[in-house]
C-alpha cells in the first residue's frame, strides 16, 4: 500500500522564484497554474506511471491538495474516485539548450543576431495571435520554417515548456527577445526533472520519467480536468524514482472571449 504526502516547496523552487513568477504573470500563465510535489513510499517501476498517478490522485491528502479549474472559473478537487488516467510518456532527454540554436540559423531568421524575434504579418491560429516568426513556427503548419524541428524534437519536454511559455494565456504580453522564454523554460525544466551523472562515462542524463495526463476517469465517466479544450491545457507529472517524488505542473487555459 502506497502512502502519498504533499510536501512544501523548498525556497529554491523555481515556482517561488521572483523572476519566474514575474514572467509567468506577464504571459498570463501564473493565475491558472498549480504546482505541487508529492512524496510516495511504494517503489513504482518507471513503466508504472499510470498506476502511480491513479493511486496518487486517489490519496485523500492529494485529493485535498490537488485542484483543477472548472468551467465556472472555480478551483475544486477532482470530485470523486479515480478509476483510470489517460497519460502518455513525454520525452525528457535533453541536458543542454542546443535545441534552440536552430532559431538563430533558420531562413528566414526567426531570431536575429541581437536576440530580437523577427516580426511578421498579423494572423490568428487556434485562437492565438501570430505577430512574429516564432509564434508562426509554433502555430502555422504552412510556415516557411514549419520543417525546422522534427516531431521528436517538438515532443521533448523542454521544447513543450518553451511552446507553453511563448503562447501563454489569453492575456499574454509577448516578448520581443528570445532570452526570457528560453531562460524560464530552462528553469521550469530543471525544476521538474532530476539529472544524474553516469559514474562510468561521466555523462549527465535525465533520471526522471515524465507523463502528460490527458484525461481522468471516475466510476461514472470522465472527470473534468480542464474547463475547455486548448493546446495550452497541460498536466505534467514527473516521477523521480530515486527520491520517490512526483511533481505535478498543471495549467488550464481560459479564453478571453
């Protein structure tokens, strides 16, 4: 029988850092975001992520602490016993920021040598305003740079976090430079995953296993996880098997209109 205990965030947590909080506020992500860390006792195998998430969401202490945003704008618990979760593994293999180098090397250039993000004609896709080539890359499948990143690269957790930062919430204040997006994404990535050094090779590798929770089911059907459909809805659960910690980062997108 597993025991789950929500633990307070340490002072070193990036989710309490003034810079990160100010950026998340500017991009309208903080108000609809929740983050919590849960310690567990049962030694789950890294391939038992869905079982761990189900057990964790059924724990009384976690049910009391973990809240989701409802359609009416109210934060509440899931509201029932969880019988099943739909979740998929998210690749988290990166230990460097090289993935962002292509943004400076693209043609046309998405990011100029001085760090400025190149502007473009205004457009709207999926309810998001496109006013620069970076958002055009993320949202427009017909973008001139659409093939710059492979599906595997776009699936990496670091890139996913970067996309979430760039797109923001419904009242997002865009950045003119790339650096704040990369820096905040890096900090959140380091918050969520743990890295270890291989004693044999000396190479650093990510030890955590990350899941994206897409749906939660109860005894009478699906439990509401998000108030509406959006690519900016996310619930990532990162398992740290060595320390037996689960980290949950949740965000619900609420349209302005």
